[in-house]
């Protein structure tokens, strides 16, 4: 394991930041990139998600993810290769590059705190940076209006792992309850997921199509709220300034991975399941719709939004 004393950077070093192939991890890592740039380092970002969102990060040098065959020729020109997790660059890079920093290998990266706080702590404690901020440098392109559609609730019912997904029919009941309260709902699914969720069309649910992740970001930026599984879309919504609710499997996951920019909530299942294995397998059955609605009402109060006039209480919803 890399020792903390070896992770410090020298002034003037050039840094290649190899982004995770996951959206949420990439957005969080941009906090580190932003603070490095603010403190005078020259950072080049390599990553598919960040390149697709480069119009939202116009102040940074962002390039497509490198193919394995490119890595040696490209990365040899940088003093430091930095990444969040070991798989974010080919294993061979550590065999020939003299300075590869993997943040997840440091104890400071695994603290039980929100991941936005962890990125900031890395900047201060590992890199000795000053004037550290939570922002990751995202700025909306011209012409967009933040939360223009304040009654629109984006619902994200999928995740990168099936075990992180709430029950599909409960998402439908949630949408209907929100609609009964005068809100507009729309389901966000990836193009390759649309067939799996096509039954929502028969239920009369909106499921807009986006030509790119940047187009999705623009639509989210103008939405009022976001509710969904623990996923990169929840982090994107929060990063865009949209209050977000993520559905979490366990308490420690909720602490670390709750969206950490805009006001947010991580909703846990009823506290009746013993042990990690039971929680991981059964949590979705013990998270009632009413519990999610109660968290949403609480988030509305925090942000100064009016109460939902037609919303029923969590108690009325019971364990449905």
C-alpha cells in the first residue's frame, strides 16, 4: 500500500488524471482536479464521461479515455498519473511509470464521511493544497435556466448493480403519488435499458429519450427534483444543483455516497434487517413508498418549497 509520505506532489508537476468508467466517481474526482488546477497544477483529464460532459467543464483540459495501446505513449509525457481506483488505468502502467497515485489505496480515502468531504480532505491532507473547495468546476452552458421546471421530478429506477435497485413497481407507485400531488414525473433510463422498462409506457409514464449524457444533464439542470437509486445520476443531479434523494442499502453507504453538492437525502429501509448480508439482499422489500415520500417532504421543507397539498403521510402508505 502506498504510504502517505509518498503521495505529495511537487510544484509544477504535470498530472494525467485517469477517470473511472463510472459517472459518479468521475464527478467526485473532478473535485480533486478542480482544486489541483486552482492551486497551479497542470492537469489533463482522460475519461469517457467527462469528455462527454466537457461543455460543462469548459475550464479544463479533458480528453477521451485512452485505449490500452495508447497509454504508454501518452502517459509517459506526464510527471504523475493519478486515479481514484486501481482499475482506472491498465495494470501495466504501474510497472513502467515512476509516479502512479491511486487514492483508494490510502486510508484517508476510506473515511466514513461523505465522498465530497473525502475529496476535499485528500486535497488538503495528501497534496497540501490551500483554499480547497467542494465545487468540481461544473458550469452550465449558456441558455439553460436552473430548475426552470420546478414541478418536474426526475426518477431514476436503475443502477449499475441490480442489488442497488429498488422494486420497479414501487417506483411506479411513487410516481403516481407524486402526480396526485400536482407534480410532473419522468423516468430516466439509459438507451440499453429502455426495453426492460417499456412497460412504463403502458402505465402512461413519461420516459424521455436523450441523445447524449450532456443532453440529459441539460434536462436535469432544468428539473426541480431527482429521486432514484444510489447511482451516478443522483450525483449528477446534485452536482447540477438539483435537490436529490438516493435510496441506500445500508447506513455506511448512505453516509459515504449520499449526493453531496445540493441539498439531498439518503433514504434507508426500515431498521429491521440484521447484518450486512440480509440488508444487501432484502433492503428493497423493507423500503416502503411512504418512507421515500416522507424524505421528499423533508427535503422540500429544507429547501423552502411549499408542502405537497395532496400527499399522504408515510404512515398512511404503510409497507406498500
